[in-house]
């Protein structure tokens, strides 16, 4: 049983975090295909990332993506991709979606960004 749980954990997609001026928040994973395994866990983001309007927001991925799209409150934002980091300036708050494609597959991360 333990071996099965460890194998499943290793088969999952890489994690990602979002960094704002007030700290680091993990992003939840909405759906993914990584390697030979796919999944769509129903997991809510534990807490919102908080940022001041205009602050540089950075998502740190655990892999270097080939392509990334970012949307906040349903609107695509222009994001800069540098290695495993994806950054943009916070102009709106709301639901956050980061869709990243890498050499082994794709992952959609979700979270919430609250502006103050």
C-alpha cells in the first residue's frame, strides 16, 4: 500500500508556487498529463496570494516550460517567461490559471490572487 502511494506521488506533475511582495503561496493543480499519467484532481487553492496593485508577481515552476499562458479573472495577461520563472505585473485580482507545457507534458495550475 505504501509503495503504491509513493509511486502515485512520483507519477504526479511538478509543483509550482507564486511569489508576491508578501510571500510565497503554493498553486493547486487543476488538471495535468505528465509522462504517461494524467489526472484532474479536485483541489482548492488553500489561500489566496496577496499583492499590491502593480507588484511583480512570479510563478516558480519545478520545470522549464516550452509555453505558458496566464489568466487572471478570466483575462489573459502578458507574462514574461525566463527559465522556470513566469512573471507579470498585478493589474487585477481573481481566479488565476497558469497553463504550462514542457517536454514531458502539460500542467494547469490554479490559485487566487487578491489585490490590496
